[in-house]
């Protein structure tokens, strides 16, 4: 209870709420505009958090993360183009409603469902995270190394369509994280006598290259299409729900919130899986399954509740064990580290009030998301029409200024460009960059725990099977690998059959 | 002026049409794995010179990076072998069509970013951002004057935002 009160005291400051709302505002915009992503938004604005405290930074980033989830539904409903991948399920019923002249109703439903899902998962986070943290505190260095390995394995397996490529990308990211001075021995590694590389490659610099500038290079492939939204129709529409409509969405919303939380806790699963799974469940339980795909409010409520219920749940493994559930959360892990908060089992012991401030803050993030959505939806709908040719140069300007701001060095911009080229080439050959990101984020922690464990055991590898927790995590890694390989074999067989 | 711009557009369209015809069906797993094998081998070769170790201990600063490079090498070889075996068995392997036009476009964007970086040395952030913004609008064939005004204003605003609000001394 003490920590709860201390956390509340830390949270209830005007700057926290200002940055939270700024993050929400940006998140909706980046989520809504097709071609811009939540990861891109977090990466672009990460340098801004350098001057902020831990709670302010996290409120800002959580604002982007949660609102991005909701923002994706705006373009999915209005122009049949999901702003985020997990809004694809929302599009199935949202766009037919727009065609029926009920876009405002669909947008309102998406907002209510997103808020409900977000608050539900924030409450689950508040109650469950401290319990998981207590368990996590029993872990030593070998256990923690295996936790990192588990996080890396699961992300490597699910972020692309090929496990082997995921492992290669993850190991490559871990290797890059070793560049610079070795904290344990004090020696330098792969710096090629360049003084700029002494402290290694800052996370933000690599992220800007991997996820922002590489997207700009990828614009060479994508056809730029201007979209126009008629916002006048939104003003004329009566978007009030009937009693029957209100009653019909209650059950799918509650069920989808639970599904979203369960899926969100499992690293590497993500909001897309949650929204499609919930959509399917809602359809099978509905009294009017025939309406799904033709403009069902139940369908929208299920997807939107589920994809926002994931947001709080992904923070459970992140804050308690340092395992990021997806790319966006992995970047937030980096933000924690920038503020001197080392992710892992001791985070709740050493920074309990900050952790509570973040968890309570997530509830308010969702409340303010609702308020902003209610007031600004019509304006957000207009944002979709901003042409890509205007946004692209602005993104690059932000990237260059952001990369420079880290160390006030032009060398960092060069490094960013190198990472952009690496990401571009990797994408050409079907390698996902998410495992590289995870390798970069978890690199230092993984190596530290790996080396300490081996030093403790005089180089004997059996230390990694020395405790029940170690064995449990090793088993989890093996089970995960078997499941991923199994599903990939099945998929390739299906593809083969389809080709025949 | 309009005629001049139209003639440039026509020239670009004709060149683009020629480049678009040049397509390659690349076996992505084979090329990708070879790329990573080369990177891993080069880095492993560089380890003794780039990571100096003065201890006789088994666990050193080299242990982890070398292990990671070995993992890259091992799994890249597995990926390569898998596709080579599929080729021998005359099975389908993963391929991707690479169009020369797309790659040239990517190179042009990259070249514009490099120009932006080089200009930062000489004319500072705001002016080089304006030049870059104008180049990009040209690249996207934007002819609206309002867009050029927006981009120039955005460059100035970003410059001021970083310099005065975030206290970053931009070049």
C-alpha cells in the first residue's frame, strides 16, 4: 500500500499529464496515418525523453503506444486501410459501417472499446505485476540469462516467417550490442580506433536507422496514394447507440478484454493475434453472426477491446522480468535503461514507487485517450489525408536532429544511415529487424548474466540447468522452439499444397 | 518553366520505364545467408585485433561476441544448405523479384540523405533541411507551392524546437 501511495504521489504532477496527453495526441496521428507506425513514432520522439524523468518519459511513450492502437482503427474504419496491422480486423466491420453512413458510430464504438480494453489491462497489470515480480526476485544470474534467451527466442520465432532467419537477426543484434567498451574488463571491442565508438552505439541511434530511416528508403517501393476523407458527413451523423446495441457489445467486450490480457502476457504474440482471435470468438458467440463482416458493432468492439487489452498485459513480463512482448515495448525497455532503471527482477525492489506510478498512470493514459478521442475524432479523421510526400522529409529531419542530439555528433547520423541501409538490405532478403532490436536492447543484460554465470561455475555450462527455475525456462525455450518449428512446417506444407 | 518541368518528368518517366523492365528473381535465402556468412567470417577474423585480451581466464570479453558470430555463421550455413538441398532436389525455394527501378529509387533517396548529411557540415541544420525537403518534394513530383512552404516552415520549426525547447545545439 505504501508503494501504491508513493507511486500515486510521483504520478500526480502536471508535467506527467502534459507529456501523457502529448504522447496520446502523437500516437493517434501516427496510428491513423497508413504508412506511419507506432514504432516509428516512439523511435522519432525517443530523443525527447532524454531530458525527462522516468515517469514523464514512460507516460509520454505509453501515451503513444496505447493511442497508436486506437489510431489504427480510424483509417481502418474510414478508408479501409488499417493504420496498424492489428486494426485489420476492425476494418472488416468498420468500413461497411462507413459505407452505410455510420462511420461516426463505428469510430465511437472503437474508442469506447479501446478505452475499456486499456483500462481492464491496466488494472490487471496493477494487481498481477507485483506478484510476478515477487517470483522474479528468486532468480539469479543463470536464470536471468535464460529469461533473456527465452525472450529472444520467442521474438526471433514469431517476428518473421522463418525461425532460422530470426535467430540470425537476433544474434546479429546481440553482436552489435557488444561494440564499444566492455563493462566487465574495460577493454574495447570492434571500435576500429574510432573514438566515437568508445561508448558503443547508442540505442536511439540504431533504432532511428533500423525503423525510421529504413522506412523512408522503403518508400521507393510503395506507391504513394493520396487519401481524402469527407469529414462533413461525420458532423451530420447521429452516432447515439440504441439500448439493444449497448447490450449486444457488453459480452464480447468483457470476453475480448480477458483474451487480450492472456495473449498480451505471452511475449511475441501481439495485438494482431488478440484482435483476430477475439473477433472469431465474438462471431461464434453472437446472436447475429451473419452481421459480422457487414458492419457489426460487436465485431468492432471485440477487436478494439482485445488489441488495447494487450497494451497493459505486455508490460507485465517487461516490468517484472525485462522481457519485451513486441517491438514497441522493446523500445520502451530501452527508455527505462536510458533513465538508469535496469530492467529485471530487481526493478520492483529498487524502483518500486516509479513502477507503481507507471502502472497507475496507464489507467489515466486510457482515460485521457477517451477524452482526446471524444473531442478530437473529427480532426483525427482529417489527419489521414496528410500526404506522404509531406511527411517523409519531415520524418528525415526529425531523425537527423534526433540522432545528432544524442551525443551532439555528426558521426551518429552516419551510423544511423548505416543502420538504415542494413535494415533495408535485411528486409529485401526477408529478415525481420525486430530480433535485431531485441538483441540491441537485451544485449548488455544477456552478456552480463551469461558471463557472470560462467565465471561463477568456472566455465561449466551445467550452471544453466542448476535450479528448477533454470530447467523451467529451458523447457519453455524448447517447447517454444518446437511449437514455432511445427507451425512453420505446417505453413510451408500448406503453401506447397496450394501451389500444386 | 512548366514546359521545362514537364520535359524533366517525361525524361524520368522514360528512364523509369526502361529500368522497370530490368527484373531479377533473387533466391533470397541463399543470397541473405551468404551475406551473413561473409559478415560473420570477416568479424571472426577481426576478433584478435579488435578485442585484445590479457587474461588466461576461459571467460573473456571475446566469449560472447564470438559466440554470437558463431551462431550467425552456423544458422546462416543451415539456411544456405537447406536451400541448396532443395535446389538439388528440384524443389521450389523462396525467391523475390527485385526491380532495378525500385533499387535506383532507394539509392536516390539514400543519396539525398547523404547530401543532407554533408550539407549539415557547411550550412547548418535549418538550411540543409530546407534543401533536403525541396529535393524530396521534387523526388515525389510535388508541384504545389503550398507544400514547399509547409516543408520550409517545418524545417525551421524542427530546428527551433530542438535548439530552444530541447536545448540541443544543432549544427
